[in-house]
């Protein structure tokens, strides 16, 4: 079983409270990377992938 860190829990909780527009903005902002050279750190990659997946889920539900 994968351990969930406190910083991951904060992101998960924050995502639940976001509107769709806020989530879209967060995903677009994260897409630029979180490292000084535009790449991802392990944490940034996880956050981007998590938020992107949640956005896809919301959009799929909205399009039904």
C-alpha cells in the first residue's frame, strides 16, 4: 500500500473545495513544471497528475 503524505492530503482536500474553473487554472499552472528549469520535481509531477486526473473526472461527469 502506498503511503499518503500530509502534503498530498492537503492537495486532495483543497481540490475538493475548488470550483471547476479553479481546478482548470491549477492544472494549467502546474503544466509548466515546478522546478527552476521548467521540469517537474517528484512532488510537482504527482500534484500535476493528480489534479489533471480530477479535472478529467469532473469534465467527464459534466459531459454526461
